[in-house]
C-alpha cells in the first residue's frame, strides 16, 4: 500500500497511461490514413495508361517547345552578332578612309579610338589611353571669339560635360615631331539612350595649307598697297619734273630734270619687276 502511495510510482503510472492512450490514438490515425491512401490510388490503378501516358506526352511537348525556342534564340543572337560585327567593320572602314582626324574619348576622358588621320595630324603613333590635356599641351587657340583667350581644355569643357557641341576652334598645334599645324577642332558629346554621357568625339581638320594661302594673300595685299603707294609717289615726282622741264629754259636744269625723270622711271621698272617676280614665284609654288 505504501508503494502505491509513493509519488514517484504515481507519476510513472500516469506516464504509462498517457503513453498507452497516445499509442492507441496513433494506431487509429494511421489506420484511417492508410484507408484514405488506398481509396485515392484505386482510380490510378484502374487506368494506368491514362495516368502514365498523358503526363509523358505533355512533357515531350514542352521539351520540343523549349528546344525550338532555344534554336530561335540562338539564331537571333547569331544574327545580332553578325549585324554588330558588320556595323563595326563598316565604321572602322569609314573612319580609316576619312581625311579628317577622329578621336573618341570615353566618359573618364581617355582616348579609346583614333583613326590614321588623327594619328598623323597629332604626330602620335598611338594616342589610345591619353587625355586631351596631354595631346594638346603644345596647342594654343588662334580664334577665341568674344570670350577672350581660352585654353583648349576650357574651350572644349561644354562638350566634355555633355552640354553642347563646340565648333569652330582653331588651334596652333605643335606635335611631338616639331611640325607646326593649324587645326580646326569640333567636339561633340556622345549620349546613350537614357541621355547619359558615354564620351566625346574630337574631329580634326588640317587647315595648315589654307592658313598659309591666306597669309600669303594678306602679305600680297600689303605688298600691293605698298607698291601702289610707291608708284603713286614716283608718278607724282615724274609729273612734277615734267612740268618744270616744260617751263625751264636753263640747259643745266633741263639736264638735271631729265636725269631725275630717268631715275624715277628706273625705280618704277625695278618696283614692277620685283612685284612680277614675286607673283610668278608664288604662282609656281602653289
């Protein structure tokens, strides 16, 4: 009797009863689940062909569709690659045959592409990887407009920032080979579809020969004006000597006036001769 009144024994008895009850409940639940599973599998066992054939057929159809889509995607990718390659080839061919120099700077300000004309005008074998400040460090602005004296970096800054196109910049450029050239520079920003700045293009045109011809014409005009003034002075002197000669009766004075007229005529002949020789030399050199 004392054994049954022991608290430990009572606890063990209670745990045993709870375990027995849980076992009975679990057995009943497992039996019901087994009946439900058997009931659900009976329709599939009665029609095995439908249960197996339809999913396999659908699976094969999906596989074929995926293969077709993959083939079409591969064909589109191949066509896009061919188109991009053809476009790059065309662009490279056009740039290579241009007489003006073309430089492309990326968004960080480094040269990524330069055609042969640009390399020849700037005197660099390969300007790729250089900055504009390095390329044009020996260049000065010839025509600065109303903004006063600007540096090349200041003049091209609006285009480098992607704000606007900069045109009409004339540079006095001295390359690393020591050759001096007059270059016309146009700078344009390159924008992406979302209006973000991809880089800038520098287009260079050689105006050295045009500048030389213009300088020669200006010099020729100055010489012509100076020669015209000399001719006018000589003709005025000759006219004055002639008037004195008409009214003079002194033999000595007449002889002196004749000598002065001959001297002025000789001076006129030398002036015209030098002018004609210079014009002939300029025509031959051009």
